[in-house]
């Protein structure tokens, strides 16, 4: 099996031709050197305690989607945030061992689907590895990149990959926003994740 460093390096190789094919001129910094985390870089904090403490920080929930030659791909993602207003940039983090990330990198673009309070089942479906995550999930192409835009998501952000950086056992993916919008039919309440459970602003 491919190790962490090999998988991340392969993802960047997929990204390079896709980035050159994008309509916008390349503005990304040179790809970082991707490698496995060394023992001397590991924090002294216990991983279980790390998760427990950081779990007190409530986050929104998204599904990041893309379309490559193999069809639609996507994964559930909590680590999404806005990054810059000028130029308009957003960011998400993905594990180096993700099997979906190489497909997003190959596409060179992605759509962030911001989930509503009634979409926890959809999030769980995209959180598992393998299988057809899009089975029975209505979607249409986002206007700028053609990445899958999930029906019922209250908001969506359509992006092209701007740059990729290392962050321990994850990659930090910066996207340049090409289009974005809201959906009239989506739940007005966001889906939240807090201390290992889904919730809403009312809970």
C-alpha cells in the first residue's frame, strides 16, 4: 500500500496538470515537500485528550465534492473556513490518507456544500469510505466548475484549487471562489458538530 508521503505526492502530481488546464492563470506557490510526519514532530499531547478537548469547539459541517473522469466524488468535512475576501479564498483540511482527495486534486476544482440541520444522514453517508456515496443523492453541476452541487444544501461555494500546503498528517487546501450562492429550499438552521455529536443552534 502507498504510504502517507507517497499518497500526498501522488495527489500533487494529479493536481499539476489540472491546475495548468484551469482557465485562471496559475497563482499558487510551488507545491510543498510532502512527507510522513517524523517522530520528533509529534506533539507530547495524548491523541485521545487532544480530540476530547478540541471537541468542545463546535463546527459547521460540509460535503466537499468534485467530478473527475471517474464521475462524482466527495467526503464529509468539518474543517472548512473562509480565508480571504480579496481575492476570495476558502480553505479546508483533508487527511493525507484520504482516497477522495486524489480525485479532487485530479479535477482541480471542488464545491463546498454547506449542510443544513436536517442533513445529518447525508453527512454520515459521505463520512464513510468506499461505496457509491451519490446513490440516491440529487445533485446538479455547480456553475463554474461542474462539481456536484447537492440538492437541499442551504449554501454552496464553487472553487478551483489555488494551493496545497502540508499540515502534519493533513493537507491544507486553499480554493479560489469562482461562484457561490444559497438555496431557497435548504434548512435555515446549520448542521453543527460538537463533542462527537450532530446538533443545531437550538440544542
